[in-house]
C-alpha cells in the first residue's frame, strides 16, 4: 500500500492537517457509536469547509457516508505487524506467485524497460510491488474509499493520518480527477494496481500513457509509471540493489543488528557477515544495516538505502523484505536459506505483551504493550539482553521470557526473605 504511513512533509504543510477534534467522537461508548459517528462526520464537514475545500464537493462526498466497523479491526490487525516473519513470507512469496510474476514481467517487458529508462527502477521491483499489493491486479479491493477514510478518521488510533488522506480525496474530487463512485479500494483507502493512498496519488501519480487522465486501475502504464515516479522521488538509487540475504559467523556481535547501525559492506565483512552461501561479500564502501527479523535463529539480511525507500512505501520490515525477496526471485535468485526458529521458541501476542510490560516495569522503554514487535520493543529487548548477558539480537523469544520469569521469582523470594 503506497504511502500507508509516509507523508511528504512539504505536501503536508501545503495542504495542512485537519484538527483532531473530529477524531474524538468515536471514543464514545459502543451504545452511542452511531450518534458519535454522525457527530464526527458533521465535525469533519465543517472543518474541511473551513480549511477552504469547496463546500459542494464536501457535501457530495460526505452525504450518506457509512461507518464500516470492520475496518477498525483490520487497522489493528495488519498482517505485516501481527504475523511473524516466516509466516508472512511463506504466504506471500510463493512459487506460484514467482512463476506468475515472471510471466507477467516478460509479457510487459517493453513497457517496464521503458519505465526503467525514464525513472531508473528495474522491472523486477515494480512487478514485485504489483504482486504484493494486488496479486498482479487480480484484486483491487471493493471498499468505498470515502467511507473507509471517514470511518478511520473518526477512530482514535490513526485518525490524523486518515484525515489527511480524506483531505487529499476531496482535492482529487474537486479537480475532477476521479468520481466518488469510482474510488474503491482497500480497507485503508488504497487504490489501483499498486494501491496508492490519496496523498500519494496527488503528489506522484502520472499520466504515463498520455491518455489525458491518470488511471491506476485500467492502465498498467499509469500504475507502473506512477509507482516508479514515487520510488524515484523518495530516493531510489538505480545503481544499487535493495539488499541481500547474508549469513553470520560465530564472531558476529548481535548488538550491531538493526537499522540504527550503518556500516560499509567492507566493515560488515570484517564483523563476520558473509553471503548467504557462506562466501565473501563484495569489497564495497556501500553502507547498509544488518536485520534479524526473527532474531539470531532466523534469517539475516544486509539492507541498503533502497530498502529504506521501500520502508517509506510501507513502514513494515516484513513487507519491505518480502518485496525485495520477491524481486530477487523474479530475477532468478533462490529461496531464502536462513534458519527457522523452533515453533515453541516463538512468543504469541499475549506472551509478547507480557514481555513488553515487564520490560517497561524494569525501566526498559518498550512502548505501549500491544504484543507487536516494533522498534521500541526491539531496542528495549536488546538493552535487557545486554544487561543480563543474553545474545543481544533484540528479539523477544522464549529464552528472554524465561530469564524474566526467573528474575521475578528471585525478586519475590528476596522480598519474602526481607519480610
């Protein structure tokens, strides 16, 4: 979903952000949800008009808008953040998807290579994004975009983000670039072959086929050209790959893993990073970071700046790794070689939430205990592991949980002895 979390600062300032008042309405009790939603819609209508949006367009867009309760649940359980890495990859980078992608890359090769010449984005990446977002155009989503964005704007979790998307949607309608009835997409309001959010459409969608309009549903040229334009605008480097799977020697210091640590490929080689097959890395001054999405027992990756661009498309490490790996598979690379942690070593969401609570209680800031392994949780886990002489890979697993439980028992026994 292009621009699921990223919003260019310049465009944000240009359009402004709707205030947070309307988003408070759905905090009401469930019994009053319908009334709260109506109040929120009224607040949104007033705010949009006050900010200079055409009153007639706002009225037309928000007339008969529906509250779609299911979307709020979907926003809280996105697979990119809920599933562990191997489950996510196994379901998305399948042999079938690879084979289909190769056929389609060959079928559209003339168009894709023309775009490569204009924007510097290789065909395999555009096709990988296409495959990840809509199964190569087989499913765009049927949710009315305005209904989705209003529903999520009135929800407290990410209301500000979706209100900005709603603003952009009104601008699209005002400019007659789309009609409301035609704006159907994902549960989050993403549209077309590569699932552009409305802000992304406004800033980066182009009429690549020269038809006089931009059609992200009916024109692959527009969809691919717009995607390449977006990636290039975010800093895509045509001379670099996204990254690579690697292997780690016994000497590798796990505390160096993570996007916060950048070193040249030469330096990583000296630190114990090898190719996935055990061979030596190229002698390069290109900088990258080592990622361990499932800790020391899972696969390892050395990722470069283009990976960070993919993260701006979708701020999920699992998603960006899946796009990069699918692109490699389309180009003939083998499946991942990395290890798979034992099933009983992987914490479920409730267990992860317990670990987060304990980390916070002990003074390691893991953020809000939500059962999701995000950057705050990884940093807190790494700090705890370092302090207690555990491998500091930043991944909460069964060993870390056992250590915490032993610590709690010892603490309770100490308190009992003092009393």
